[in-house]
């Protein structure tokens, strides 16, 4: 994802989440939040990490292929909130 620098220039807090969405319900798998109460804007430019593991059955892996999402919720210094939700392309690595 390419981010326009001006889009996130006055952020006071943000939450990033990886979730599995099925049947209209969303289960958060991993979430991270940051906030700054000093009035200075937060930079959103660091690595957000990755999910790895060998704990899923073949049927669970099939659910991840079509239902894994990344969500970014940002709150600007003026109090407005925006949420961006992106489907993720899941691939099994051998």
C-alpha cells in the first residue's frame, strides 16, 4: 500500500488490526495501538509486523485465504476518525 504523506500528517492516535471476517462477524487476531497526548502528531511509518505460525488446520487455512483483513483506524488531532480496511492476499509458504 502506498500512502500519501499528507493523508496522515495530523494523527493523534491509531490502531492497526489483523482480523478474520466470516459470516458478517469479525474476530481480531492481532491488534496494536499508539497514541500521543502531548498534542504532537504521531508518525505512521514503521513496520507493522507479520503473522506467522503453524497452528492452523487445512480447513482453517482455507478460511484465511478469503477472509483475512488489515484495518487501520486513525484519529486526527481535530478528533475526526477514519477507518481503512483492506483484504489481504494469503499464501502458504513451503
